[in-house]
C-alpha cells in the first residue's frame, strides 16, 4: 500500500473543516504537528485492517527484536544502536501483515519562503529514505500537513519533494472526487488558502 492509496482512503473518512480552522493561525504553528499527529492517529485507526497502532515507536530491526536503528547525521545512513538511542517515529501500525512507520511534519504558508524550513523537509526525506533501506518488508511514510496556497511562480519550492526520483502525493481539501488526490507537482495553483495533506513513501532497497 503506497502513499497515494493511503491518501485516497483518508480522503473518504477525514473531515478537513477543523484542519482549515486550526492551521490558519500562524501563531499556533508550533502546535500544528501535535494536533496533526493526533488527528492521523484517529483516522488511521479507523481504516479497515489497521492493528496495533502505537504512538512514538522506536525503529526496530525486522529480523531481530533486540536490535534497533538510528539515523546518523554524519554518515547520512541508518546504523544499529541501543534501544535508548534509536530513532523515533511518530506513529506505528500494522496493516495487511505490513508494519508501517509514520513520520509527521507540518508547514504553514508563512514558512514556505524560509529556506531553512524547506531544507528541513528535504532532510526528513533523506532520513526516511536511509531508514527504509533497512526495511524490506516494512513501509515508512512521511505525512506533511500544509496550510496555504502556492502561486504558479513558486511551485519550484516543491521540486525537490516531487520529481522523477521521488513521488509525493497531495490530498487537497478544496477539491473532491478523483481530482482530490494527485501528484504534488500537479497541485492546483493559486486559489484560496486551504489545508493539504502530503504523503511520501520511499521505495524499498
């Protein structure tokens, strides 16, 4: 199950009016991630087949229950470590015999012009890509809750997140039906500011 399918399922069960109310206030941006994580916990738990949903799981090796993984900033790779030093996901669950590790991020339109904020997102992508290489059966997913609008001339800021190497999908709360979920690069330009949920699932290996 990839990011696109998961967003399509969430689109059928989520109501985004609350998200649009919550994330409109830039002064509350430090609380967005906590609120978004809680919302996703409830929504993911309601999906068919989801089992053993937990908050804040440490990354654990597939083959050995007593081995743990952390992302090393210097080498940009995942390394074995002690449990108390392991990297931590925001949400974990099992579905259809696959274990999922979920990372949650948030972004307000006011942060989009900050190069440091965009670099953080790119770093997060590299982090989950490095961890995903250690999991052949498990799946990592990054969710980014974003509020705002993107003028056509600023679409280049998302180029590093959706290109011929990475496929990031977007659920647009302002749309409905088959157009609600699409590749990030195909998102609706301009329009009214609104809540969007981005999802990226790195490939295995």
